[in-house]
């Protein structure tokens, strides 16, 4: 069984990769004690914290981290009327952090990743069962994911490696990522395709609590992922995937404007589809623009299963709608005139309005929000003159 590893005694990474080119975006409603577990890997980097929920609540961040924090009041102040495109009371608000970042790369995680609760005091356990974050003082061990050899996983480092290596979306390599050390293209792989394409997205996986939907959670309440598969692969062109936002990195310059997590949470008829909606849009656009999406390593240790009954209430419309949404994305075609991410995304918004609005008025509202998102993105990120 793969257990979490202990980070005590791991030195800080003073030669941090892309230190000045990468922001870490974290959505949260609680104090960020979990960052102490990430300290050896993340402290050299700049954090963008997007506070969801009550803006009057103070969020505590461990000492030693360089960060900026935005709450709902800040979002309203910065975006004005366009703030309507940013979800409230939902982790989809994280995409605001993507918008305000000025770095080339983004790594985003949830605040219940890399945490392990194997040895608590009784008082800490009671807090945990109440869905509260436990103070680091109550933890007997400080733990992160580890690989089968017992080495603590530096998820960010692996994401960076994935993004800096090419992808191979046009022809599947049976040895997975041919650009990794110790691998190559197999016999029969076209030499004309071996140069690969730029990688826009690195999608990581999870140990312990898998990313299941509510029905699967209900029938498999005790299932845990203990398998560590040492592999990275490019998702082939024309193939969609369910993107999870809790362990994700991307090249903001290549695909940033498409990383909109939609309208979810407060006042919306659906939740827990924010990252998947973004992933479907991103994959269609990456396929159109000739960019790559990788999945596999790195793993994070996902510590806490969310309530399946609460999840079912958020997901139930999406469970029905996705049977129409996925064929929509599978058949979506963008024009040759769409040569930038923004142009692709605006074309996709028109298709959403045309094809999905008959399913439910929500999609008409979502299509409008997609346009607003691009307008807000362009205001905060004006094109630089060549």
C-alpha cells in the first residue's frame, strides 16, 4: 500500500525550477496550515490565494511564504461588473488567480492535498470529523505523498518537467512519454512526428482519496487508490478527458484564457463540474491549435473525501447533462480563422449558446459568462506589441 511520506527534515529546494516564472494558485475558505507540509517544495514560489466565501473572515497563512490574497471584495473591485463571471462559494473561483497572475506557468492545488491524518490527538480528530482543518500543533506526523521507493513526491517539479518536454498527441507511443529519461519512441513511430508539440497542460493524479463522482462514492465509500503508476502520457488528439483541478499545472501563455472554470456554486444549478468544463474546452482548443496535454505523474496525497450526499446534490443535473455535453465537445469544430486561444474560446461560447442552451437556460448564461471572462482576461492582460 502506498502511504504518505514524512516531510520533516527535507531541505528547502534552493535551486527551485522556474522560480520567477511560476505562480501557485490556491482556492480556500480556511486557514492554510496545510502549506507547512508543502514548505520544502513550494516556499521558494509566489502564491496567489483566492479566498472563497465570507470576505470578512481572516485567512491565516504560515510564515515564510510569499503570497497575495484576494477575497470577493477584491474580485468585485478589480473586475467591476465583469466579476459576475467568477463563481462564488465554489472552488471554481480559483480561475481568478489565473487571470491576475503575470507569470508564464501556473500550478494549482486544493487545500486538502498532501495532508495525512494517520495519527491525531482525540481533540484534533473531533475537529476533523466536523470538516475543519486541524492545526499543525495537533499533528503527530507531517506527511506528503511518496513513491514506491519511499521518496517524498515533489509534485511541482514533475509538473514542470512535463510542461517543459514536448507532447505527442498525433500518434500514441506504447512506452508512454518518449521524452522521459529511459524511454524513447517505439518501432513504427513516424519519424516525422517525433519532434512533438508544445505541452500546454500537465494533469496530475491522486493517492488515497480518488476523484470519484457522488454515485461512485456512495457504492464504494471505502475505496482508496494505492496504485502508483510511474507513467506520463499524452492524451491523443480527439480524445476528451475529465480534468481535475486539485493537482494541475499549465502554460498560461499557451492556454491560459481557456482555463475558465465556469459558473458554479452559489446561485447556479450545478457544481463540481468546473474543472471538467474547463478541461473539455481546453482539450478542444489544444487539439485545434496543435498543443499537447499530458496526464499521469505527479501524484499528490488527497487526504479527505467530500460528503457524497452533498456532492450528489451539486452533481445530479450534470450527471444527466454530460451525456449531451460530451458529444457536443466531441463534435465541436473551430474555424481556420481562430488562431488564438481567445478567438477559439469565443467561437466555442457561440457553439455552447447554439447547441447546449436548448438543454437548459443555464447554458445560455454560461455562454455569456465565457464571453465576459475573455473580456476581463484581455483587460487585465492586454496584448503586448510585437
